[in-house]
C-alpha cells in the first residue's frame, strides 16, 4: 500500500520503514585507484554487508538494493560475466549468515534470463529465510520499473480472462497488489550513491511518495555513518502526502504512542 493511501504514516521513532538504494559507483571507485572494475564490485559487496547489518540493528523493516538492472546486460560481456559469477559466489556465502541473523531475503526482477544455477540459489535462499523477521532484504536483480508495472498489468489481465478476478476498473491498489513488491510497504527513503541524480528505472511505481537522498559518495565508501546521515536527512523532512503542513503538525501533536 502506498504511503499516501495509509492514514497511519507517522511513526513513533521517525525512521523510514523501507529504504531503497541504488548502489552506484563501484567501477569509478576502482578506476580512481587504478584497478580493474572487478575490484570495485568486490568492494561493493563488503559495503552491502555493512549496510544490511546496520539497517537490521537500527530497526529498518525493509531494505531494497538495486543489484543488477535490466539495462545492465548492455555492459561489456566480460563485466556481465564477472557480475554473474560474483552474484552466485556472494549468495552461496551470505545466505547462511543472513539466515542466522534472522534476515529474510526476497528477490525481485525477471529471473528467466539468469542461469539455472543462479535461479535455484535464489529460490532456495528465499525458502530458507522466509520466516525471518529482523529485516526483509529485497534484492532487485534483472529488474526494471517498466517491466514491473507491465508484468503487474499482465497478471491482472490474465486473472480477469480466467475468471480468477472479476472484471473491474484497474485501481492503483489492484496494480500494487500485483507488483513484485506486493505485501511490502512502499519505500519511504530512496538513496542513490555515486553522484548521479536519477531513478534509472528503479521502483518507478513504488517511489511515488519516497523522499530522495543523493550523495557523491561512491558505493564502496558508503558506510554506517553515511546511512545515518541519509536517515537524519529523512527525519528532518515534513512528509505531507497531499495534506497541508498544518494538518501534519496537528496529526503529530495528537499522536498517542
């Protein structure tokens, strides 16, 4: 459900329930150090570990990371091959640790383009961690916002054609229920590292009411303090969702923990 449709959008601690991150800058981080781009991607994995652990410790409910976009297939074949290998190795190594730390893993995106081995690891990882509650870690792999919206509409149309759904006007709620993130709150805070200031086809529907935070910090250098800075920026913003500032202040004043 989108935040704008939820009347209980004020939280007691002011933390974002859901943080979504575009992890940009691995290649440039390596190039600045006169190293191959592969070193940047490996350093990026270390940053992921820190941010996942810190998010869980802070009480964030959902963390979504853009690992591989549907457009990333356009990169040089050598780099794509390396990314796939790194993805497999990282999942094999980290799923057990995530499970021990009570973290649920969920993958979104079109898996059909991935090797069978990788698809199997993803499915097994989801099954193993599905009951964990400390944090839901969503990994967007071969994901694109256009694809997500299109597949949601296709699901709705197919269900109406088979009678699983009665024919009805297609509402925003109906679409949301068929997105790859169905069942999760929409992102409250969107972060992009690396200095770029665009969404890059990431969670286009879900980011409608998110607060945006851009930083020049390259992803391998993004650490716990960096995340705290982004969260503090979020806490300092007034989220109105179409209301007036006075309405939000009145709701805050009347909120009873």
